C-alpha cells in the first residue's frame, strides 16, 4: 500500500513541485538516477549522473558527468525557451535538451532530425531524478506525454 501511495504522489505532483518560471540555482546540484542506462567513460554503463549548476563565462550552465572524474557535458541555460515553456531548459551543442520536470528531475531529449519533424518527435529521451521512486514511476511514454504537454 505504501508503494502504491508513493507512485500516486509521484504521478500527480510534478507540476506542483517546480516553481514554473524560476531561474535555476545550485539546488540542482547532486546525483541523479537515470531511467535508462547510459554509456559512461571507457564504455562502462551508468545508472547515475552528477549535475552541477554554475557560471561559465557569461553563461549559466549545467555540467552533467557520469562520475566525479569524468568529463562533463555542458548544457547552457536557454532563457527564451525557458520562458516559452515555463520551465528551465538547458541545451548543448550536439542537440540535447535538458528540460526541468520538477525541482529534482529532468527530461533529456533530442528532437528528431527528420525534415519537417515536430519537436515532440525525438530520437532520444531519458529521465533523470534525485528520487529513485520518481525514476521507478517514469516510462518513455510518460516522457513523450510530458514533452507534448509543455510544447503545446
């Protein structure tokens, strides 16, 4: 019964937990658990990533690494996208978006590069959260539904 209650809470609170138009802060820092395993350095696989928010030159960035000594991927905070979607959006140069789901979770996605494809048609997606319970309750279908919902 407790597990069922946790899943119900997780499913109905994402919009309540994240102050929609807030600028990101160091509260984003920490270890995030992944829905789907990703490659880490040396062809190893990981189910966790380390997030660190800060400034890099004039840009607000989110650095994401598979381990403390691993080379991070750098995502720039996109003010215009964040204002349009009413949630924090980060983007990196290879085309990946990190979109805040709530105060402790993100959806990562890469839009499909097919000509004429909708932004909701993506070639890659994953879910990252500080909460293992939220990760357990997430699915690829729920990620797609979330992207569709915020992009309307």
